[in-house]
């Protein structure tokens, strides 16, 4: 049930010297086992994400559930300590929807069990331990950029989705948003020293007290969230298409699913301005992607057309 990488990390324990994808995985396990409790208090606690995520889930409402008991299943991969599962609790209850959180960090999953009614599975999103077509909703928030083989993750989300499902990928960096000049890169790089100093006064920055862990988190765990990297939306669209899904790509969403409806953080705006970019342009904002099976999408459009 486990991927070769996860087995190498959790059973053999030698992944740091193994292929890139294994060392990225090992870094995520190490970082999140350490920072999961801190994450609950200080990271990704914004209300806008909740509203946006529920708007994406609502796309699935017209479709029936698909298991023997007519129940729906929501799989949130890279669930961390449970933010998305908590935000969608009422949504799921109202729709008789079971939930599963999948993650590679045991500490995260322990926190999910404490904080939600979801089941948890220790597993790798590149090789999800679920049967084909089992899920009505598959989601992730801020996870894809942590996984080296992100294309395998997309094809897995499509494989486990049923014919009416909705897949949501949220809060991912675009290649345009990370196209920084040397000045922005230098300022960004210098933050480790500044935050280390702050960590003695600000509980929010406590994680920077251990510079090795802070750098492991940024440089290794967040492998695609580096200056000059980020995702190409066209490539993501094609990857979904290869599995028979159609993806809507949205940029810089706020509380609603609409390009440009949100704002960047002031830090992002400073880095973009230092790179000579117009930070108000949604092209430089984070990506949200909502995908559905191409056939279901076509049926919905026809239904709307004929009223
Ligand atoms: C930035 S956190 C996001 C947590 C949560 N989704 C949220 O919105 O708060 C990234 C999560 O991805 C998980 N992760 C990293 N690589 C993974 C993989 N290959 N399979 C499943 N989860 C993974 C990490 O353990 C971590 O919990």
C-alpha cells in the first residue's frame, strides 16, 4: 500500500541519500512531525480559504453519491493537522459525506484524529491506497508544491475520483508568481536571520529558532515553491486532460472562486515589486484549480444551456 519512497523513509530510514523524490518526502515527514502542533496555532488560519474551498465543493452538489449506502467520500490528501477537514465539517455532515485525511506525517494524523471525526491514512499522494472511483471530492491545499512527482499525484486524484467528482487543488505557486529578480531573491534569502532573531520574541516565528529545520522546510520540503520554479498552469491543465478531466485554473482567488477576487500577502507584493512586476496583476497570484471529469463537465454545461 505504501509507495517505494514512503517505505524507504519510514521503514528503511535511509531516504536522505536516495533519489530527490525520496529526500523531499523524508524532509516533509521530519518537518511536519516536528511542527504539526505549531502549525495548528499559527499557520494557514485564514477564513478566506474556507469559503473558497466550500465554493469548490459545492460544484459536486448536483451529483449523486456513489457507494452502496449512497454515501459520498471526501479524501483530503496532505491534510496536515486537519485545516481543510475542519473547514468542511458542516458541509460534509449536511451531505452525509465520510472523510479521510491522507498524509505522510504521523504527528499530523494524530492531530487530525484529535480535532475531527475523519478517518486517517498514512500514505503517499503519489500512490494513494484507495480503489478506483471511490471519491466524490478529492482536495488538497498547499500540498502539490511539496511533492516532486506532482504529475503522479494529479493522475492519482483522477483515478480515485468517481464520474461526478470534483477535485480541488488550492494555494499553489505559479511560475509567474515565483519569477523573481536578484534583489527579491536576496531579500527573501535574508529572512532566515531576521526570523531567527524574531523567534525569541514572537511565538508565530518559533519555528525559525532551529535554522536547520526552517531551511529543510523551505528548500527541501517545499520543492516546487522556489524562486524560478512554481507551476505552469497549462501543464497542469494538460496533465488533467491526460486522465480525462477538465481543469479550471483560477488565480489569486479570495473568498470566492473568481480570478482576481483576493489579494496577495504584503510580503509577496514587496517581492514582486522588487522584481519589477505589477503585483496587482492576478497572473502573479496563487493558483486554485477545480477539475471535473470531462464528461460530467460537458453534461453540466448542456444542462445550463437548455435551462
Ligand atoms: C503546507 S502543509 C498543508 C496542510 C493542510 N493541507 C493545510 O491546508 O493546512 C503540506 C502537507 O503535505 C504533506 N505531504 C507532503 N508530501 C506528501 C505526500 N507525498 N503525500 C501526502 N502528503 C504529503 C505534509 O506532511 C504536510 O502535512
